[in-house]
C-alpha cells in the first residue's frame, strides 16, 4: 500500500492510496483534508457574534436561540451531506467497479457497476469558471447499441484531483480492464 500526495483542481492537498488486493483487484482512494476545528470555530463564532449584536440592538432572545439552532442544524447538514473525506474506487476485474464516498459524519454512499456494463474508463475535460478541469469517468455500455454509450458516470466529483493524479488512477484501472479484455479474447479463441 502506497500513499502519494497530489493537489486538487483548487490547489488543496489530496492523498491517493493504491492498494492491490490481487492481480485483478485494486482499490484506489483519494483522501481530502479533514475539517479543521479552527475554521469551524471561526465560522461558529462569527455567526454567534453577529446574533449577539442583533440581540443587543433589538433585545429579543429569540435571535440568539435561532442563531444557535441554525448553526447546529447547518453543521449537521454540512457534515452529513456535503463534506466528503474520502472517495474510493474498487476495481474487481471479474465483477465490476464499486464507487464509495465517505462523508465527514461517517456516512458512506456506495454504487456498484457491473463489469458487463462498463465500456471504458476515460479522462474527460470540461470548462468550468474560465478554466479547464479534468475528471475521470466510466462510460457505460448501451444495451441496444454495443458500440454506443448509454451513460457517463463521473468519479471523484468532490475531491476533483488534478490531471497527474487522474492519470495514475486511469492507468491502474486500465491494467485490470486490459487483463479482462485479454482473458475474454483468449477464451473466445479456444
């Protein structure tokens, strides 16, 4: 297991961990920095100080209660639905690809794509806010047209790693996909 440091599209540090379970099974995880207590404390203090200022002006204790309540609810929503600590990709040549997002609250969201549905894994580019960003995506095979693509599934949407990290993940995925293609071609020849 090795862990390398990269940067996201916004310049934040990321860590890519590659773990090979077998020749046809590999796990790739991109980890983002954890939520800093300093920034959390600063935002909470700013909201509560603004609420205290409003309380002094209008002498209504509901302002303070509402600020505390809204801050706590906002924090719970942010930790449970927004802040993703790690995104991982488990590629199993004979079964498929499992995509997992781990949130700061501990919640995990997992999607599994059968290998028979996977047409290819590619690096795509998009223009976002006057700059070009790259992202890794899985092309799903169209059941009606074997040459067509029915859906594009983007990966690592939260961490948005830069191209050098995506190339590393792309190569790792293609090693397993190419092994599977070679095995299916040799089975077809026999």
